[in-house]
């Protein structure tokens, strides 16, 4: 997993929820809260997304852009965003290249079966694309508030 002071991978292309190609290169010039999550419309991911939704206005005032990334399709992201009134970007990384570049594509185990999946994790990028904070093995409840507190202390 990438660490604090690492440079983010800026030139890996993914799709926005409306199917447009984008990359982290397009975010340079602002702080970015980049969070990786396993799947749209699951209990933990919904909780996390709704908490980021509720904190987004304040994060935006601080100059930070919130982006959620999973393997789900752009259509799934659009439905998820519409259902929960999400006010931030969701990026579709179906071939998990960006997820892998950040080290969030990991071996997981459930019910005795081993599989590859997304480790719930969050990265704060500075306006030059350098990682200034990493949260690994995130618990959804209260996480957005924790990110907001970090931003208040770092950006203000």
C-alpha cells in the first residue's frame, strides 16, 4: 500500500459515473480525499458514502475534493449516487489498475474462501498529487469525520 510522502499514480485512467474517462492528473491543484471501497449498495459502503456526503460541503470549503473508487460499473455508481443523493464523484475502476497502484487490491478471506478484493482505505493527496495521509483497514462509521478533522488541521 502506498504510504505518506509517496507520489500518487496520476496517469491511470478510470471512468466517472457518467462514463467519462478521467485520472488523478485531472485533480491536480486541489486536495483530494481518495477513498477505495468494496461495493456499491452494501451496508458498510453505504454508511461510509453517506458520511462522506454529509461532510462533503465542509471538505469542499477547505479545498478538498472527495472521490470514491470501486470496481463497480459507471451505471452502478450512478444508481448508488442517485439513491443516496451522493454529492461527490464515484470512479469506476473495473480492471482495478488504480486500486492496485495504491495497494488496495488485496487477498481477502471469507467463509474459508480466499479471493482478491478491495481493502477499504483512504488517501489524502496534496495539490501536487503527493500522499499526505493514509488510513488502512478503515471502519466506515465515523471515518468521514476523522478525515474532516485531519483536513481542518492540515489545510487551515
